[in-house]
C-alpha cells in the first residue's frame, strides 16, 4: 500500500496551481462579498423601484453596522439605509437615536419594540421616511429617501408603505 500512495505525491506543481485556481473561481460570489444581514439587494431594489447596489460597513465601536443600498439614474438617486447597533442599555439608546425624529414621530405597532416612524426629508428638497426601533438589545434605524421632491416612484404615500415593509423585513431578521 505504501507504493500505491507514493504516486500521489508526484502531482505536478502546475496542476496543483490550476486546481487551486478552479476552486477559487468555483466559489459563489456571495462567499467573497459582504452581504447585509437584514435585507438583500433584490428586496432593496424592489423598495427603491429599480436595481439597487448595496454596500456594508461593519460595526466598529462605537459605530453601528450600516447597510446602504442605492438605486440611481440620470435624474434621481434613491437610497435605503439600515443601521443596527448592539446597545448595553437599548431603551436609553433608542431614546437618544429617536431624537432625530423630533416631535413628529408616530409609534408603529408590530415592528420590534418601541418603533416609531417619522419624516426624513432633507433641506435640499429630497423626501424620505425613517423608522427607529429596537429588537432586544439591537437598536435599528431605517431610512428610505429620494433626491427628488416629486418622485414618481417614492412619493409620500409610497414612502410610508415602503418604509413599513422595510421595517418588517429588518425587525423580523433581527429576531
């Protein structure tokens, strides 16, 4: 049996290199790229009205993990941004994060714990909606926005429906 095994050590180095290269090529692209744990590009694209490109920035204390999805054409840029952080005092941290909503925050039910929705319009004329909430010790913020004040896809009514759908998806995946 020792004589039969000796032949295995005689594989040419070039052949081993080719096999290693084939193994790398055969890996699924998802194994090489970072993916957002709470929402994917296809879902984000559906919410934004077109093909979306995602980017993930991993948490680095004290910063949260951030997933940003962008759908852009010549006249408009639409974004979906999800931030998630683990907080030692989640209720207190949520109160701090929720200050961004100001007095127009409206509680929403069945989305994590203590979730609320508010406007995320920017001063440059863009429109948006935001949800802040928590699931256990994870505080999350979700924003959907458009650079167009009168966006045919993300008008005010559509924004309200789409932010709720995004919040269901993210909160569900945080459980």
